[in-house]
C-alpha cells in the first residue's frame, strides 16, 4: 500500500491533479558585483548583465531591473541594459518572467567611485589667440595619499569642455605628487575664436591606474578671441 501512495504522490508533484503539468519558475541571475568610475559630472555608465538567468522550460524571459536614487524608484528592462548611476553604492534587483511566473528576485551591488578634484594651475594665465606658442599646460598637484606613479600615463587626459586630447602627460615614477599635462596651444586658440568672452574656464581631466578620474579647474583670460571686423574702404 505504501508503494502506491508514494507513486501517487510523485504523480501529483509532477503533473498535479487531473493530469495538469506545472511549469518550473524561472531563475534570475543579476550577475557579479561591479565597481565603476564616475566622470567629472559624478555619473558613471554601467552595463548590467542578467544573461545567466534561465528558465528550465526554455521559455523566453523578460527582465525587469529596479533600484532607487535619492528615494526615487528607477527601472530598466532587457538582459543587459546600459544605465547611468551617480557616485555611491547601489543595490539593483532583477526579476525575470517567463510569461507565466516571476522569478525570485536576485541582487547585484554596483559601487560607483566618484572623481577626485585636485589643485591645478594653468599656463599661460592669459591666452592670446593670435600668439604662436606651442603649448598650454595644466600643472596639477595631487593630494596626499596619491603620487605620480598612480597616474595612468597611457590614458588620454582631456581639456574640457573642449574635449581637447593631451599631447603629453608627465608624472613622476617616484613619490612626487606633481603632474603636468600639455595641450596644443593653437588648437585651443582656434576652439576659442568666435567666443565673445574675455575669460574661459578650463578643466583638465586625467585618470589613475585604478580607473578613478581626477580633475582640476582654472579660469584663464582670453585675448583676441573675436576677430576684428574688416576696415571699410572707399569714400562715402
């Protein structure tokens, strides 16, 4: 008798009453925890990865990611959406659905490291757009705890908001905290021509080997950015 009861129990577990089968619930996998590095706007682009989620029945899955920023709920869909996150630690929840049932939620933790603001002097302090000098330079002093050899010399250091790439980056391989970044003077002058301003704010952005960005900002005077109108010829 016990044998028949056991068989009946297995049939019920697999097929339910009246021969109806029950589909297995899908399984969410939100991927491995990540560390990302925010740009100078304090925002990092992050790609989530739920591709290891699965459904035993082979059903097509839909993906819903949810998290909170400053108390506001945010969501994204898709197996690998690209999202923007501010500096901080974010816990993101993934739930997948096979068209019938939701999975148990799975979480991934994304740590976004903010950029480091540094001291910077910019030379020349006054840029004559008609001058023929070769370089403008950002002279950076890293804060205590950082040294020149922490800097990624292979990464391009840009001058914002012009997105002007560095021509040369000098950082000590020893314990010095000084970093010098050179940019093409003529290119910067051409980018400024037409701007009806007598000053400009420039921001030099570099990157440490860790991936963290650092930046320094300075204001320079600008001369001859607006071409003089041609002289009128002939008599009135």
